[in-house]
């Protein structure tokens, strides 16, 4: 049994292609399939892994498009619910000349995935559960279902992966709640992936080295703090290692972190729970090294889903 379950949002990113214009000024938008858990699942499937997504979409053309994208990657969609009562969630983004983003989040079906629907999932069919939703800490049914699935997975002894996926544009006014809920998941997880900014924010430290020490003092999880082109800082049983990445010429960094997580989980899915628990520092460095390569190679393509189509060939 090597199946992985990813829970959280699947949504449509509407990217304004009129550079430097606000959303109110822009006229041209590019539709892209998005949502971190969906991206992770697509990356896993692209590498040949067996993976399912638990999410809720609108029963509309955009929800249909997201299911088609997942099906194209051969992601199992039996736990993707199409709701006739809610529209598919949208995130509208425009990149301004000063580097800031004009952002508008139009939340719909993703936040309505509820505990009853998630409880219906037979988690005995899975070995790994990945919690990587950027929206699951927002108020609503998904927040409750997300936490209850964590409790179920923990009780069953499944391998738990967590990526907080902080988005300042969603949580800027309530950072404290986000940090508190992140710690609840970090302390229950077996593998935690954070960006350098997330690690420093959540631990209230000044450097990634201090952050990894803080994290390691409060969780037994393997910690991976991604550092972009510098690679990844790995924390394992109180030991710290820097795992270098590879040199690429980036075109678009979208989805690089999700490719990293997908590559870690795909590799772990091929081992038994006992083998994962027994994995030493050199084993984890090898796993992270391959994941760094997946993240870096993703940056060579425009758009995460386009990049994921090439993951298998790039990882061979």
C-alpha cells in the first residue's frame, strides 16, 4: 500500500497579464489550475505515484476544468466533490511594477469541504496523508474537517506530511492564529516542509538555523526548510544539514515548493513505515537532494502544471 492522500483547496488562479496594472485596470487574464494540494498531487502522479485528492469544487465549468487537469495526470479524484450549491474558488493576482501583488480572493466551494465528507474517506487505503492547504486555516467547514482528518490519520499511525503554505494576502491580519494552528500540525507531523520566511515567522527567530533548532525542540518531525537556489536546510533528530540544489535558468518559480514536496512523498511512498522510521541522515539527504532537483527543474517551465508534465523525464 503506497497511496498518498492530499487534502485542501483546488482553485483557479486568474493571473492578470497586463503587467503593472491593478486588477481593476487589467483587461486580460490567464486561467491556471491551482491550489497547493492539487499541485502536490499532480507532481506525485507525474512521477508515477498513486495519489488521491480530497477537495470541493463548484459544479461549474471551472470545477470541471480542475477535474480534467487532475484526470490528465492520473490523480484519483473519487474524493473530489462537485457542489451544485457553491462556485469554484478563484484567486485573482496582478503583479505590480514595484513587485507587490494586487490580490483578490473569491472563496467558494473549497472552504465548504466538511467533516462528514472527509470522514467518509477510507483512510486505511492510504499510507501518507499530506496537509498542505493555504486556505484550511481560514474559518469554515474545511478548517474543522482538516483538523479532524489529522486526528484520524494520527490515530491510525499514518505518515503525516505538513506544509503550512502561508499566504500573507490571506492571513496578514491574523498571523497569530495561523502560527498557532501551524504549531498544532507541526507537533503531530512526521515531515514538515517550510520556506525560510515561514520558518522564521512561525518560530519567531532571526535565522533559519535558529528556526530549525526551535522546531526540533518541539517536534520529532523531519524538518525541511527550503532556501531557493541555495538548496534546503534539513533537520533530523537534532542534527542539521544543508542539502545543495542544482543550477537552472528560472523562467517561473510557481509550483517549485509543491514539486519539492511531491518528490519527497513520492520517494517515501516506495518504502515501508519501518524503513522510513529507520532512515538515517544520508538517506534523508538523498531524498531531499532529489526533491531539490524536482523543485529546481519546475522553475524552467512557465506554469506549474506544464512543468509537472516533465518531472518524470527530468528526475530520471
